[in-house]
């Protein structure tokens, strides 16, 4: 596997160290522009000792080691963020076989098999691979590689082969295959898939990440989302988790249990979330009874997963959290960091394609309620993921359920404010609708 680091001056050193120790390099996680970069070596047998002149040192002795300028700070920061993960991975691989829940790409030999599949898939398509695939991003649920070829760039993605309802409850490969049939214009072109291992090879979508684009491109992004969702209304989408309001309500107790037990919420946040659980259930019931039908939801529709192509069309990436649910749940993830005026404008743009479902005031109510539902959906998903992944990857998800519970609180605050300032839109239990007053 190629050596990858965000500090280019260390690359040759990593490669030399790997060769000197006769150990295979292994990328645990790499993310450009952050300090969360770690290269590990596959652990040797327990009785192994490093050959001369190498020796083991602990962190307290790093200050005495002659390193290039700036390296010590990088090492200290990297160690601070990743030492627990390193210890877990090293200990597990020394003690015996890998944990069956660990991601496959953490196992020796996996990268060679993946590269062979990439090369064979390209050649079957009449394309010659050029060089080896370079890892772009990796974490507990997936790894993405960039592969050059005689016909341009490709991206290969491997996802955790999780059983339905074991974690996200979905298979990204199967979902993307289905979406490619129903709405091919909104996804990168898929070259090859291997569903049993969660492998997928795609042409480079190209374009510019939405986060780098102007306001009109954001309008294109929400319109594309609405158009794709319209095409999946009433469709049975294999590979999708069930995140419809009725299912979320049925499983709300799992979120409540997490809120009660977690150390990652303040006492104030915990009390407020527990107090609002009946109101959350009312929100979900109101969405279930509402006029907007279920469709595919992306689950992580942020501006980094949306590409604006040169012809102004839109490509949507990374369907790892894809599900069937209330379509409006996706919008908040995209617009939550925009100004209040921009959020209102983008909501109206999105709702243009749903106007057949009812008046705008009612749809805006539903959208604000869907922000609460979407946050609860993400909290549930990450609770399930944390149960499903191995100990070395569990750190990636250590506080994500709680983060989404906090976002549910923020979404509730906006919903409550909306109804307090627009009383004409405020339904109540006595009228058969939703009461926003907490009990």
C-alpha cells in the first residue's frame, strides 16, 4: 500500500522505516488538512523486537529525539488524538485474529485484494489502470481510493459489509445501483460493484464542491435533491434503512436510553431532552400523518457531498446513510450553516417541487418538524453504528449520537420559535394537530 501523509517530508521516512522493519504500512485514517493523520505498521508477533539500531521509546522521550523542524509538534498532536486507537489496534493484532467487527481494510492483505479488483474491473471496461490507487479518506465505515487510468480518474470505495439493521441498516452499493437506474443524472457513473464486500468503482464526478460555490449553485443543490427524491416516491429501494417517522417513533426509546446513560451530555441537556421526548413523538406522528410521501433520504446531505458540474448540473456523493424517510429531513443538514435569510430562501426553493402536497405554510411547518426528525434519525443511526463497529473504529463515533441529540434540541428551538412568532400556523391537539407546548 502506498505511504500517505499530510507532511510530505515524512513520506520517505515512513517508507524507509517500513522497509527497515520488514513490516507492511497500514493507513488507519487520513484526512487532508487536519492533524488526524496516522500511519501504523501491521503488528509483528508478540515476541518481536525491532532490529538494531531501532529501539522502542515512549512519549516522554520524544523531546530527546533529533527530528526535522516541526516534526515533534506533529507527532505530539497525532499521538494526542490517536494513541488510544493505536494501542487498541496493536494489542488486538498481537493477541490474535482481528476483531470480526473491525473494518476489513484494517487487516493485512486487504489492500492487495482491493487493488486487484480495481485493476480487473477497469480492464473489463476497456480501461488501463495507471499506477496504484491512492487512499483519499478512511474511517470506520468506509475507505475511498483515487485511481488514475488511461481514461481519466476513478474513485473506488469500500464500505463495511453490515447486515441490514446491524448499523446504518443499509447497503450503499445496492442503494446506488438502484438510484443509478431511477435517477442516473444525479450520481457519478458506476463502473463496477461487488455488493457482497461493499466495493464500488465510479468515474470521477468532477465539478466543484458546493461549499466553494455561490448562492445560485446552492439553489441548484436543493432543487436536485428535491428532483431526485420525487423520482423515488413510492419506490421500493433495496439497501435502504427505514427512517420513516413511524419507525423513528417506534425506536425513540433507544435514543431516550442513550440520553439517560451517556456521559457526553450535560445535566441540563439531558433533562431537556428527556422532557421533550413526548413532544418529539408528537412531531413524528404529525409528519407520519402529513401529506408529504416518503422517499429516499441521503442522510448526510452537506455541501461537501454535492458537486456542481461545469454544465451546472449536480452530482450527489456518499450515500452511506441512505434511507427511506421523510424527504424534508435532508434539507437542514445542507442549510444549517447559512444565514437565516439564506435558509428561508433555500427552503422555499426546495419546496417549489413539493407544492402539490399542500400550501407553503403547512410545508414549512413540516420542514421544521423534519429538522427534528432528521436529527433523531442521525442519533439513532450512530447509536447503531457504535454498537456494530469494532473497538478500534468505535472512537470515530464516540460522541456522534449525543451531537445529533443536541442538534435535535436546536432544531426544536427553531421549530418552537417559528410557531410562537407565527401563531396562525400553529396547530394544537384540540384541532387534531401537533401541540408544541411541552408537557
